[in-house]
């Protein structure tokens, strides 16, 4: 059966919905797409993660070009993150290749990790301002962190993101940006977001290619998702200035929390 003959329009509708939310809120598609594929369409968690990683690599490439053209990328931060995330992603792929991905235990581990990360993402969306303020106050009381330690912590963050993103396709967005804002409080938030997006491209591409190598990519589903999500991201970006950003963020956070609950306690 050809790609066109097996095309599922419902995947494209879902892709449009997710793409529009990404365009409006800036939250990574993995926070929405992977649980949607698992819960709504019954896709195996490993296949959902692998397909979503390639999906993210393709969609974030456009974002990389935009941020790069406007000079909103801190390449030192990107390189420090990648020095931790790339080895971690390769190690996670080696582990995934060696386990029985059809076993209920592996599927449950991926689903549980995904649920926990979605819950953490929801909390970051609602309380990021308060969390950042509390950490900045704590840092102010203990003095500044040396550049060497900041660089080391950035590599460790990359290591953590490499593990989480490769296992669940979630983590590089809300979690990564929040920690980077803590580590680099003097850096413009647009530069932080741009650097996070640029770093996510090689990370998701390596993860997606690795899942392709071990046979966990559904190409028909990927094509259908892209057909819907690309115009969805454009529509969401155009709609975003007309919406109350905090209201949308709270609605999204509540949705993620409900989805996380479904994944953690099915």
C-alpha cells in the first residue's frame, strides 16, 4: 500500500490542532503530540516517541532558520547543551535497541516517564514566574555562580535533556528553557528560546534517526502529521497576538495535567 493510499486525514487534523497550539503558546509539540498518539490513536509508546522526534526535527528546523536570521541564538549555550545531550541520546538509543520494546514493562516505563514530564511541564507553564523569582532570590543570597560552574551545569542540563527527550520526546521546551533562564538570567529570553530550539534540532534528529534504525517510525503517520501541523503552526503564530497569552497557557497546562493523570494512572 502506497503512502497516499494509506493516508489518514485524522492524523492531519490532529497535527493541525497541535501545530496551532505550538504556534500560540510556543510549547514543544512533543508535550502534545506523543500523548495524543498514545491515548487517542493507541500507537505504541516507542513508535509514538520515534515518529514525534522526527516530526519535531522537521518542524523545529524552520524555527531554527528564523531565530538564526534574527541573531537570537547563543551558540556557546547550544554547544554546551549538545556536548551533554548528544552522547546521552546515543546511549539511550543503544539501550532502546537492546530491550524488548513490545514488552508491557518497557511500554509502561515510557508512558509513566511521559506522564511525569507532562505534569512537570504543566507546573512550569503555570508557576514558571514564581519558580524563577524564588531561585533568583536564593542565588542572590548565596552570591554569583562562576562561569565554569555555569558551563558545567549547562552540560549536565544537556545530558538530562538528551535522556528525557530520547525516551519520551518531551523536555526540551518548558523544562529546558526554565533552567536556562535560571543559569543565564542576564540573557534575553528570546535568545534563550532561540538557543533551546536550535539545540533541539540535532537532538530530535539524532533521536528520530535512531528510532528509524531500530524500526520504530511510522512514515505514513509522520507524513499525515506534517501535512496538518505546518499550516497549524502558521495559523497559531498569526492568531497568538490576538489571544490572552496567560489564559491560553493555563488552559494548556490544565489539559497537560489531565493527560498526565491518564498516562500515570490509566
